[in-house]
């Protein structure tokens, strides 16, 4: 979180110093993000709108337009409308899915638009001028290493995936790498769409199918909420750990309170969209070209450091 704030602060500082040199006409920066259909995306929308308001107020030569979409299909349509109706200087996009948005984003790129991708990378990374994300491999790996250590390298685990995206693949790869060499056994791994209700139903299926589960990993905290409710309703007592990821404030509070089933967490802050937007605009008005990838750390959050990651007034 500190690193996120530092990068955003540096980028905003560059923008403020460059604010006196206004360009001719508005430089349009489109922000295309999923609608707030769960906690993490609610955080994304919150931080994107906050950054847009700040930038539009500070720089009259820039206009940031934020568009939310409830599905990949809707996001493709929104992107086509934005590109057809505006001369986009830059696009900051968090794709609903990597596969469905890769070619539409390429079409925008081919018009000369600067492309910043956040969180879910495109299937063709050469389209991206700038990529800002958390360390998804570390999210999975650090969680897995905790379980291997606490379960002494043995145990039955069930895993809940999100949706088919690059970041989901990376989290699962990190988890698999983390348990590699141990005697931990993944009994089942299925998609629950980063959705609490879907995760609740899937966890009920896991509980009915497997008589002994030592640990559960839901690779997103919205899913973890559903998992914990299903475990509670089942009355099952053998499950030692149920862990998630992303840093939802309700889960961080569990860590602070010393919850024995959810004693650790990994961060993946939605404020990364704000960092990405600041850095993108710096390319346009700050004479500070930035290319490549920015990866935010994902250290294990424990009771000792959880207070640093707890923001009770945030939407996530």
C-alpha cells in the first residue's frame, strides 16, 4: 500500500509541475472498467472516479472520462463507442476478460492511442504501453507457503478460481509453485467467478463431495466471504484454514482480531487504478514518458502488520 501511494504521489507531482503548459484542445483519457458488481470492483470504481475528478480539476487541457460496463460484451461496445466518438489520447482499461478485450483494445491502439492496462493483462502484451498490476503470482505463492508451513507439508486443499483471465492463471500458478515439493493435495479446483454467492454454492458442493478438507484457498476475498458462510452453515470443524486475497477490509479485520481460520491475507489494492491513471496522464502533459510494467508487492499480511492495510472507510 505504501508503494502504491508513493508511485501515485510521484506521478501526481510530475503532473502538477507540468500543469502550466496547457496543450491546444482537450486530451481525452478514457477509463474503461467493470461496473461495481463486487467489493474489489467497487473499490476500482471509487478510486477511478476520485482520480478523474482530481485530474480534471487540475488540468484544463485534459478530460478524463470514466465508463463502467457490467460485462465483457458491454465493455467492448463501450470501447467502440468511445473510440468512434472521441479522439482518444489515452485509454486506461481494466478488461472484464483478457480474451474478449484483446482485439478491441488493439483496434484502439492502432489509431495511435496510448494504452494502459490495469490488473488483467491482455493476451497480447505488446498492445500495452503501460501495465500496472499487483504481483498475482506472489498472492498465490505466499498463501501456499503459509499453508505448507502451518500444515507441515501435508493436507487436503480445495481451491476456488475467479474467472478466466491472466491474473487468475497467475494466482493459480503461484499457488501450485508454492505447494510444489510438499505432500499437499489439491482435491478440486473450479471457477466461482469472483462472486460470493457462486463461491457459497461451490463450497457447498466441495463440502458434500469431500469428507476431509484441511484448507480452502479462494483466490479473491469476495469468494472467501461465501466460503466462510458455507463452512459455518455446514458445521464442519476439521477445516483449519480458509484464506483469500486482495485485502478486503472485512478480511483484514479478521486478521487484526486474530481469527484462527483466517489469520493471514495478501494485498491487491484497487487503488492501483489511480496509480495507473496518474502515470498515464503524466505521459501526456508531464513530459515524463513511462513504458513497461509496474508490479506492486504482495507481502503476507499478518496480525503484526494488518493495521497498515486496514481502511474502514473505504468501499473495499
